[in-house]
C-alpha cells in the first residue's frame, strides 16, 4: 500500500482509511504495533472507527455488523 500511494496508484485518503482499518484489526488480534503505527493510528483514527472499536468490543460478531450498519443508517437519515 505504501508503494501504491507513493507512485500515485492509490489516493492518499483511501490509503489512510485502509491502513487505519488494517492496523486496528491487527491490534484487536493481539499484534504488537510499532511506535510509528501507533502514532499513525492516533493521528488518523476517526470517530467512526472509534465507535466501531467500542461496538466490536462489546457485541458478538453478528451483532457487531448490525450495530455498525444501523448506526451508519441512523446518521444518514438525521
């Protein structure tokens, strides 16, 4: 991904979103992230991702998907 963004094959915003999602998933799986990766997460984690982490920590896998989907639908309707 780093290479793709450097050569212009991947837009910076898509890169940031994907990297945050991947690093968050790795952390959830118990992987030790580097200091650089932790700093990247701290600088780029959005409120949506923070909400997703809270939901995934407290619900079962089917409930996680439904809660995240419904929160997104609720925000677009209001």
